[in-house]
């Protein structure tokens, strides 16, 4: 494969385009409401109408407004227009399509009418999105590499391999200002630089696709909708740091993402875009998929690597960081799915372009999975710095049934609840941390005035308790006690002393746990206590016990001095 | 090998370049509470009792896995650390069924000794009273899960000193437990070499020699160190 071959594939693909493209979402959300049946019915309807030469029915990735699925959109205006924009965002959009609707949808191409529910592509949910990571989502066919190549795919990899040194690549990444999308927001360029500079004959690249936060489905959507962008991003990363082997760690609960990835890897190998001597350069790179059993802790990087090695997925103390000692003790670059998916566009359009989007310290866009008590459940990508209000009220359409939004939870079990009063906060890494939450990987759960915040805290605590790996004491035993105390509070059996104990446990678990799971597990409790303390205190009953206070470290209550208790030796 | 100078509790201490804070402190006669650490076996950093404060670093660092650095200013015994250690110990006592009075390890138990030394007089957390079984199927040893604190010393010793790989962990969180092979009765294990190293390594009465009743058991830990010294330094003497 040389660049001319790549361009030829793209041109051939574009030349073969038909007058109309009916795009039908085949991502997991719509698939669960039978979009596969819709796609098949559309194929049949096109044939029956004798339009095979004019119409392509294309299975595509996520079209974002998941709650209205199955979604179908038609490129071309549906009135017989001859000019057609690829992935026309204004094309007629149909919602909740059933296989029975197929014939009437196809008939619209010949001026017919249909009663299928029309979606509004001009609503803010769509128009306020800025697509970098999701640029191909809902447009290209994720199962055909040619479709990705026609969207300029793998050109960035070519330019990187043939025109840039690894050092140039790292510098461009630093210039772009991209920060990791897996949760902590670590500067990606800096991470690449560290791995690149660490000596080692064998290095690895890992893509973290464990996505364990409840309510989050951004990474899954990216993998299902545009797997090649992740592969291309990984290959560019591998070239920058000097790795020749990559792994994508996906949870077994994502069978569609896994099969699309495996298919994409196979096609990329066939086209010699992975393997040895990519673009006839000395660069060799292979990618394998590793399937995880869906433990939340296996998203933590050291646990993930242990799992890839075939061992029990439990974290180990850092340092040493993976950049220094990672997979099989070799220097390893580990990034999130969305982080890698940002890489090809950065090299296609230039790091300056990327750095021009977002805020001063948070560049680019962020994909959020909007869920909970919100009208428009789905996937949205907005520039960093967009306010929460814009996202949940304008784009998300507010809470359903005329209810009021009470809080927005970001960052999953590691994050916190942001009260409605703070909705004007811009979404960037640092502003969210100031509010006691985190950006996290992009789960955004909306709560309305029917939600009880102590309940919310208990939900996340139960999650952390169940998902704790059990290695370190504060997290393993502390989450059990915190969960117990939250239950006690909800049952109306707790006293102010219990609340005090809960708070001192938060302090302990946050500061002494080994890995990020334990260190952040108290966040949902701490943030609800910070903004909704009254909901806790309202549930407490009178304290009748007058003993020593729970948080008194000395707490001798008149007993013997500690030394006096030592066994006689 | 270059030496490093650091400060521990206000005292200047010199340490070997690759030493951990724990090793440097021990050499200087400063004791730091530990539970999952065992001389001669690689560290897990799991119990968090050895956490120390290092000036200029906001996170607490485990002394057993953190390497010394030049000029490092370490505090091992602040009020905050004492508070955390006590709470951590209380969490352990509340987690399973630790009843010293009827335990084979009474007075020879690291958990018990630590609780004394940290001034833990009672437990402020609600006892969970879980129901754990006892595996008495092995001819020589027994395992009482009620007394296990999941320090994983037995697992590490079994894999890395004996090389048998019999002891393993299964489950996670509060449901985690030590298992034999792929979770079969200890007596049915065909990988166990009956070496008894796991029993020597256990800090509590969870692993015990059969036939020892309350308070009777003592362990021979010098044997572990002897083997490691023999292996690594080719010296057939136990140090001290
Ligand atoms: C308990 C826990 C779970 C995590 N789960 C994920 C995950 O599902 N996906 C992910 O990308 N990162 C996850 N992380 C963060 C990773 O450890 C790591 O920081 C990340 O993959 C680095 O990639 P980035 O720099 O591109 O963000 C998790 C961290 C912790 C502590
Ligand atoms: S903090 Fe929790 S998940 Fe992390 S190592 Fe400790 S027990 Fe395991
Ligand atoms: S002895 Fe260091 S963490 Fe247990």
C-alpha cells in the first residue's frame, strides 16, 4: 500500500456513490430496537421499487439521538435532487422506524408520502454539536474500510509515517493540548513523550475500552461507529513512542464493538495498513483485541495490564507508571478510546486547529453520554467549555414531564453531583474538579426533583463496594461500612454520630486507598453532602448516646494507656 | 552503589540507593507499622498501614513500596497517620470474625499486636459477622477464612518462594477469599507440596498447623529468610 493506492480506493469509493444514501443506524442502541430488521426491510424495499442503481442502504454507526431509535436519515433532499452531500446533516430524519415503514420511506424518494415520525435535524441537540471524534459516526459504514478511507481515513497515518519523525509527532501532540479522555485528563502529549523517551526494545500501546462507568456508552459508540479511527490513532501513537504491538482491552459486554473491531483489524491488515512495513516504511505494528470480563477495576491501568497478562486484574502501586514499567514490564502507552479517536483529526487538520477549539486548559471537544431524567437521551459531542445548562437544558431538552432538573452527575462512581444552581459552569477538567466532581470519561446522568440525593449516593457506593477488587483494606472494608451507613440513614435509623462516622470514612478511603477506585469512591457522598446536606440531616434521628465522639483519634475513655495493653514479652 | 540521605521523623538517615522508605527506617531503628509486608517476599502495598507523609507530596505513600530519594523528608508517626491506622485496623476487626480469646494465634498474632500498639481499644464500626467456612481437609494444615485479612502473604510465598502456585485469590471486594488451586478443598490439591510456607507467612490465625490449640502456635519465619538469603546471596546462614 502506497499513498496512490489509498487515494485510488477513496476515489473509487466516491465514484461508486449512488444518488441517494439511506443511512440506518446499526449501533447497539438502535439495534436493541430492531434496526437490523429495518435495514433488511429497506434493502428489500429498494429492490422492489427498482431503485438499486440509485439508492444505497448503508448500515452506519450511532446517529446520536438514541432515545428515538431506530433512526434513519436520507442523504439528498428526498425530492429527487441530484446533488447529494455525504452525510447531509439536514437530510430528512426518521425516528422510531419499524421494518413495516421501509416501503413508504423508499417511496419518498419518488415523491411519495410517509407517516413515519419525522425528527428535526435542526434542533439544538444536533446543530450545537461539534464533531471531531464522532465526525464519521452515523455516516461511514463501520464494517467497510473503504468507507473510512473515502472519509480521508488513514491519510494522517501516511503523512505521519512518511513525513514526520516520531519526535515531530510527539511535539504536535503536545501542541494540540489534547488531554486524556479516560477520566483524569492527563496531557496526552506529555504521556507520549515519556514513553518515547523511556529506553526499551519492546514497547506496547494499549487502548483502554473497558468503559465501566454506569450510564456511559461513549467509547462503545465510537468503537461501533468508527473503529478505524481508533486503530489509526493507535498506530500513530505506536510510531511516536516506538511500539510494535498494540492491544485493545474491551469488555465482553460489548460484543458488537468487539466484532466490528476484529473486522476492522482484519481489513486493515489485508490493506497493509497494519502489519509490517506500513506505507512501505520500516514501521511495523499489529493490534490484538483482549476481552475483559467487565470488572470496573480492570479499567484502572495497572489492573488492566495485569489482566492482559492473563493474571488477576488487581491494581498495583504507582510509581512505577506504565510509561516506565507497563505490560510485561515494558514501557507502555495506555490511552482511552476517545483519546485515540482524536488523534487522526489532529494530524489531518493540524494541532493548531485542534488547540483553537475549547478552553485555555481543556482543548477540543468532549463526547458525553446523556442519560437519566432527560428528554433527549443520547450521545453528544460539544466543545470543552460549553456550559452544563446548554448541554442538559438546550440540547438535552430538560427533564421530561415538565419536571425540574435538580442535579447533574458527571464522572460516574468517581465523580459527583452538580446542583442545578451551578448549571452555568463551563464543562472543562478544572471547573468540574472545583465543584467536587470530575469530567470522567463522559457519563452524564441527569436527576430531576423526584431524585433523592442520599439514594444516588447509595447507588454509587453500592457500585464501588461491589466493584472494589478487595486488595486494599480501606476500599474493601471501608466501602462496605459506608454503604451500611447510607442504608442506615435512608432507613431513618442513623444519628448525627453516624453521619460523622460516614464523613471520617470518606476521608480515610479517599486518602489511603491504593488505586483510583477507592480514592474516588467517596466523591458521590462528599459532593451530595456538600450541596444537599439537608437531605441527609433531615433523615437523622436524635442522638441518645453521649459517649466519646467518633472522630476522636485519642479516644481513651478512661481505659488503660495503649502501652499498658501490650502483651508482656 | 550510591547512598541517599533523607530525613525520617526529623532524623537524618542514610540509605542504599534502591532501598524503600521502610528498609531505611528499619535500619535506622524507626518502626513503621506493616501488615502485608513480609521480609524476603515482594511487596503488594495492600494493607496501607505503612503509609507515611512525605513533605511536598500531597498523597500519602506506602513505605514498603516507595523508594527513598535524596533529601526526602518523611514523617511516619503524625496524628493523621495514627488516626488512619487505627481506623484501618478497626475496619479489619469489623470485617470478619476476629475473636482473639479462642484463636490459635492468640498472643502470636500480628493483627492483635498491631491493634495494641496503635491504641485500638474497641471497634467503632458495626461488626459484619460474615459466615465464612473453615477448610480442614488438608492433612497437616487448616485454613479459617474467618480470621483471614487478605494480606496475600500466603499467595506470594506460595508462588514466589515455594513456586507451587497453590494459593490464589478469588472473588473481589468483601467477597474476596484465598482459595486453593481453582477453588478446591486444600486436601484435594495436587499442587500443594505440604511445605507449610503459607502457614509460616500468615500474620493471623487464618492458616494454622493442625493439632495446635489456642495460644500454642509459634511460627518459624527465619526459615523463609534463610531460603531467600541462600538463594540470592549464596549464604547458608539465616541473617540474625
Ligand atoms: C477504577 C478505575 C476505572 C477506570 N476505568 C477506565 C475506563 O473504563 N476507561 C478508561 O479509558 N480509563 C479508565 N480509567 C483510567 C485509566 O486508569 C487511565 O488513566 C486511562 O486509561 C488513561 O487514558 P487517557 O490518558 O487517555 O485518559 C479508570 C481508572 C480507575 C481508577
Ligand atoms: S482501592 Fe479498591 S479497587 Fe483499588 S486496589 Fe484498593 S481495594 Fe482494589
Ligand atoms: S506493609 Fe506497606 S502496604 Fe502493607
